[in-house]
């Protein structure tokens, strides 16, 4: 046999050892819920509240819930808010249980960003054992919460102010982009 035949047989042997399908993705690594809840106690950027879903808007990258806030355990939250559950096409709601049915009441842990948007990091049923532990930890740490009254008009004005500020930032970045582009 010539060298070409040996090389061809070697390639077939090598190809037979390589998996034909693509490897499966490994599961997303999440901090256990009890550890996460213990870590957020007293953090200024995290709010904890009890809310009831009065409406839901499902999109590809998130599900938004319109929530009526019943009680705030940590921080301040408006009496009626949009809360966003970020969603990944592979991982789903990441480490969050995700929204439940319209009309359901649950405990929400969320982060309010600089734009006033609430991103839910955890949503639990009120009878979950972790909820009682969290409430005890909040009480021990003397953490309190407040429901803030905000009219629809007030929120709409906040949103328009945020959008105006964002446009100003975008214009600034576009000017910087143009500067760098003109140097090339």
C-alpha cells in the first residue's frame, strides 16, 4: 500500500473517533436560592416585595409583568410597576423561576436599574420555605420597605425624561464615533 492509502485510512480512523453531533451545552450554574436570598439582605440596589400579576407581555428576550405591589420588604417600590423577567433562548429565565400566571401573587426580588426598570432576579411562591427564611433575615437586619405612590402620569414623565437623557448620551457617543471614524 502506498502512503496515500495509509493517510486516507488514518483520516477515516480519526474521523470515526470525532463525535458527529455538536456537543450539548452544560447547564447554567446558579447560586442556590437560599444562598442568593441570604446575600441580598440590606443591599441598596435590590428590592424585595410582594406583588400580584395583573397583566403580562411576552417577548422573545423577556416577559414583562404589570404588578400591583401589596407590600415592600426591602427598599421602595411603586404601587404599580412593570417588572421584567429577562429570558435567554437557551437558558430560559436563567436562575429565576420566571413569571407565574396572571392573577398570581408572589414574592419578587428585583434590581432597579438607573432607568427605573425592574429586572426580576427571583420570583417565589409565598409558601416557599425560602420566603420565611428571607423574611426572618430581613427582620434581624432591621431592613424595611415602603410602597411609593406614583401616578401613571408621573411614571410616563419619568420614562420620557429617561429617554431624553438616553438620546443625549447616544448623540454624544455618535459624535465620538464620528471622530474616530474620521481619523481612519
